[in-house]
């Protein structure tokens, strides 16, 4: 067993060293190991002595070899190399993390996940990775009106794409009896009551800080009403269960808030035989407690919920998790509302959940943005309380840093026009697949008199350079003439350097951009890059979505 413990400690010490760039302290490693490996807890006494030796061993390994060693031992523990920039803006530490953390990502399955979800998902994930522990995916599906059966498939797909370190998945729809049982307990403790008041009437009383008549019902009366609720004795809208709060609470929305209600329709895809559904604040508290959630990182829009939830913790005598509420994040330029997305798809405005105009993760992925880029962008945004707007530029910069080297270069000629170049020598352009790296090979484009050029860049132009070939002077109609091979001459007059292709060589290519489709011709080899990103020189990165007899179809990634 000693050897086994040693090996595990070695891995975690190495992981910590890689992440922080120096030899870790024993306490940090110990906390992480015990959090991540509950099986080692019985050996907690033996660990410090072994750990001291292990840390000396790690310290003796040259720093530049740490990552390679870790890759060999536990590649899963390597978080994408986020470079110096992220280290500068490392997430703040959380309190009460000794022994690891238990955190959760708790989306409603009303559609696929979008960039807003990614923030909560990646931030919680980063802390679980930092401190070790469990990461629960909790599907919050107790509102039948906000459940899309398809989301039960899409949400896990999105989680997989993000590469979250989820350790378990919990469906709230499997836990209805647990919620009922706890509601009964709360009634018995006098912490809540079944309210049959008309909604308007209750609201008026609430605004006047006055109790409603139901508030003074006895426990027996409440239990009888609760049983009647469960056995179908009320219709939707007739009844609700309310937590007794401070009726003087400055926020009226907190005064005696509801925790259960009846929903007649639609039917729930995973729940049958009941129409009594817990509201979020109740199911979230019961689950956070029973699942042992230690830390909750969520948006500021949940602050009022946190206040409500504390009442429930207090009644049950439970310790609430540590909360952090981050500021709002505006995301411009894409649609994020699930209902607008769904409507648009039904109406045909959008091609599907991965339409380029949507902010879903599947749309982002289809464009060729890597999950690591989204992770890096979200970690950089962090958990600050200030409201911010999401920076697409930063996401694109993060992504470019990740894909640049693996993206081969090609020519793409949008809106091609055919031009015959008079007096030009036959020539063959050999263009590197990746600038400055001859080992990656070259593409060969042979010039034999007639070329296709991008219309937008030839109309009205005089001198232009065909990239990696020679200069031409644009004439009338479809004519041009050879203008030598002097790159300096072109630079001196700031003449454009443009894409070109031999006539009859390129294959049809459509690039889908948020502003519309751009059609043209691209080098034939592009068809072999399906599912990958390439860079169309001077145009931008694109992800090749499909390639077939009709040509290539791609999504614009970024410049
Ligand atoms: N399901 C809730 C939401 O998506 C999250 C609940 C929570 O974080 O407490 O807004």
C-alpha cells in the first residue's frame, strides 16, 4: 500500500508543481489528495512522512521535465496550457477547502448549453481541479414547462465537449420523494405552511407585511392540506407551500416565498403520477445539503435565492455551502434565450441549435472554437462581482493561439472573376502549408496564363501582387498584364497582395459567416480537412464542415 500511496502523492505533487511552476507545499497537496482520493483518508497519518520524501523527489526533477513526467503518469490532470496570462489572473482562493471540495453544475434541461452556462461550468470545474474533490452534474428538471426532452441528450454532449471533470450525474426528477419527505419534515417543524390564498390577495398582504390566514394553521392542518395536495385534491394555481420568513424582509419577493406548486400540464418526460413540483429554492437546498456540496459559485442573479435558501438551511439546522456570486455577463451578437432560439428553429430562421447566430456551445464548436479557448476566456473573466460584457476578441485570441499552428494555409478566392494575364512567364508558386515551417510541406499552384481573382479586390485596382507569384497590372474587362516580380515595388505603393488560383483549378467553397454566406473557390486539398480548421490566407480561419462532390462548406471561425 505504501508504494501505491507514494505513487498517488507523487502524481498530485507533480500536478501542483506544474500548475504553480514551483515545488508545492505539503498542505496544499495533502488537501487535494484527501479530497480527490477518499480511499486514502484512512491512511491520513502515514501520508505526511511519505509526502516529505515525495516533495524532495519532485524538487530534484528539473522544472522543465515536470509536465512531461505528469503527462506520462496522469494526462487527465493536465489542464490545457493556459500560459502566463492566466497565471497572472489566477482565480481567487476559496475558504474552507481543506480536505477538498464538492461542487456542482446545475443546468435546467431546457435546451443545449450556451456561453452563459459555460462560465458557471468552467469556474466550478477549475476549483474542483484546484482543490480536488467531486463535481456533480445536477440536471434541474422539476419544472415541466422548462424541460426539453432533447436536452437530456444535448446537455451531457455539451459537458463532454467542455471536458468538465464531472464525477457524478444526478437528476432531480429521480428525487421527488426526497423533496416530498423533506417538505413534510419542514411542515412538522413549523417552518412552512400550505397556502390556499388567492394569488392577488396574498400579494397585497405581502406588500403590506401582513400574514395571510393560512400562516396560522396548525401543523396537523398543514399536513392534511399537504396530503390533499399530493393526492390530487387541488388544481393548478389553487395551492402552494410557503416558507415562513421575516414578513418585514426589505425584499418583498423573499417574504414567505413558495417552495411547491401544482403544474397540470405539460406532462413531464421523466415523472409520472404526480403534479406537485418543488420550486428551485427547495430542491436546490435539499440537494446541495444531501449531496454534500461545499461551495457554490453562481451568478449574482441568484443572490435573492441565496437569501431565501438560508431560511431553509436554518430550519433544518444545516450548514449552508460557501457561496460566491459573480457579476452579470452581457454577450452581444448572438441569441442566448432558449425560447427565442427554439422559435427561430421552428420558423426556419435558424438552421438548428448549432446555427452560427446562436450562442450555444454547439454553434461555437461548429465554428471551430475549441473548448480550451472557452475555458481560458471564462477563467480570465473569473468570479468578480462587477458586471462585464463578454469579449469575443479575447475568445478569438485564445482560440487563435490554440489553432494557429495546427491550421494549414490555403487560398480562397471569394466571388471569383477570371482574368487573363498577358506577357507573363509560365511560373509555379510553391507556398508553404505553414509559414516559416518547410517541414510541413508546400502547396504547388501552376500559373499558365489565366487565373481567378477575388472580384472585390480587383475592381478599381491598378497594380496588385498575386501572392507568392508575381505582380500584375489590372486592365480593362478580363485582361491584366505582367508587371514584374518585385515585391518591393508593390510594397512601395501599398498595392494589395491578393489570393489567386489557376483557372479551372479551385473547387467551389462556401463560407458561412454571421453576416451571410461567402462563396468562391478554394484549393482542392481543402476537401481533405473535414472537421478541422484551416486558414484561408488573408481571409481568416474556417472550420471545414463538409466536403462533397459539390465542393466544400465551411464555417468562419475568426480572423
Ligand atoms: N438550475 C439553476 C439555473 O440554471 C441553478 C441553480 C443554482 O445554481 O443554484 O439557474
